[in-house]
């Protein structure tokens, strides 16, 4: 496998018209659009190397098991570290989202992978309407980037569940993303599985290409501190993580694109819901694959 690969953290600047309705009307439309469902869990998945999509490693196998163990979703909403927008938030609203190969230097087999899941224009519109803290524009240009499809390919290989993505307005503070997460909660009661896809520690500049069991002290410290805060339900400390962790935070996330999806999942966590961790390993010394399942 080629390890020296280039990952493009992609953004989109396309403009789409934002149209809103009252929150009450949006919730009523959501109620009518989807069948009754048990409350869906929430996931934060450390997606790591795109090759995890096709390699029969421990991460790939854990995603396969997860897809079989979870309640079957009516739709999937993914917040991926690889769709960054600027001064706006967007949601994919096309019928047939394309598979985006937003990386370079990997084997041909990875570029041949397609994830032809349908989209959901209706759910995209409803999602934009139930979020009142910020406008959510409808997008018809993006698709499914590898933060989404590399995880869903093992989880739901049939690609028969509607999938859509919510972008990350990159320069907004953690509280902005946290509040959007809170407002997405009603989707869980309608069979929508919401996934934040990033990494708890992500510093590509410090990768140890030789592999092995080496992990940097700052990476272990950041992972340990966040694990403690997550276990205690201390959302406020996580929202202030740069202030509290200083240089450790800077080393763990030179840019915070791979951490921001976590704040949506924190906003979605409700009182008395428990966190179960899985894939609690590091890859190449500076990438935490720690993932979590939130449910009652």
C-alpha cells in the first residue's frame, strides 16, 4: 500500500438559495416524510486512511460489524471533515450524489470505488429548515467525499440507504457546530443515523511512515483528556479545548477540520445517553482512530 498519500481537505464555494419555513412547520413536514422509527444512535467515527475502506483491517471489520448491529436507518446524514465551506453552511440536496475521490497517491483500486447511494432532496430541505441558528444552503454540486463513503462502504455495502452531507463552516467556533448538532436531534427520532466523521487526533505533518506502536506524548495526552471529558459528559471543557490544552491542542490539530465533526455529535447527545468507545488505537503515531457510539 502506498502510505505517502496526499489528502485534500476540500471546500466548496457554490451558492445556493436558502429558503426557510417555521421550525414547527419543518418538524411537521419531517413527521410526514419519514415513517415512525426507534430513536437512532449517533456516531463519531475516526475514519483515518482512505485505504480503510477496502483493506481487511481492524477498522474496516469494525465498521462491517457496526452496520449489522445498529438499527437499520431510513437515511444517513454525515458531517465529514472533508467538506469545508466558508461563511456558510450547506447540505447536499441532489437525487444522486457523486462519489468524490478527494485524495491522491493511492492505488488504482481505491479510485475505482463507487458508493452509488441515493440522496434525499426532501430531507436536505427539511434539515435546512429545522436548523434555526444559521442559514443552511441547499447544494447540488458536492456529493459524498471519502470521510463519508470510506466508512459507509463497509457499513452498508448495498448503498441502498439515502445519504446526504452537511458541510462544516470552517472558521466558526466549536459552539456554532455544537448548536447545530442540538437542532438536528429531531432527525434521530425519524430513523436518520447521524455520523460525525473525522479523527480525535489528526496531525498529518507528524505521521510516522514506518508505522509500529509509536505514539507521540502530545497525541496520547490529547486523546486521554478528551476521553475523560467525553466519559464525564463535560461538554463545556471540550468546547474550550484550545484554551485549556494550549500547545497540546495545536499539535493534535494544527487545523481543526477533523475535530469539528465531534462537536455536532456532542450537541446531539441527550441526557442519560451513554458513550461506548471503539477502535481506541492510534495509526502512524499521530492519528487517533478512537470512535464512539452514543445511545441510551
